[in-house]
C-alpha cells in the first residue's frame, strides 16, 4: 500500500489508540532509497513506489532505518528491497535494545 492509501493512513492515525508508527518517519537516521518495490529492476528508478513498511509502537525508539538496495552479480535478490530498523525500548530505567547483525 502506498503511504497515501486509506489503509496506511488508518494504521498510522494518532487518533486511533492502536495506531502504529512508520519506523522510517520515527528514525533520526534514515538511509537507502525512499522506495521499496522495483519488480526486479523493471520499474524506472524515479517511478519505484514505497509499498513495504516497518511499523513500531509502545514506546519503541527507532535509532536507525534503512532500505537495503543491494544486488548480487548485478541481479536483484527479490522484487522488493529489504528494510532494516534498529530500535531500543526504555523500561524501568534501563534500555533494552537490539544490536545490528
């Protein structure tokens, strides 16, 4: 779904008590392209849409977010790009986080 679609607007609507936050929007550090789908490179670069997301909630702080636009031997590994989000959760005065691979 595109960011402008009704479903994404509903899921991320702050007036909804169960809303989610787009990790890309919440991250202080964002890297990679602003698109996620390319149909194995068939879609021109400037027309590629963002249709894949990482959503967070319940106080998860997004530290980094990236779209990994990589190929192997000049071939795409998928028709969608991989997304990566690193976050931490503060609880009872201590931080619980994940470490990048």
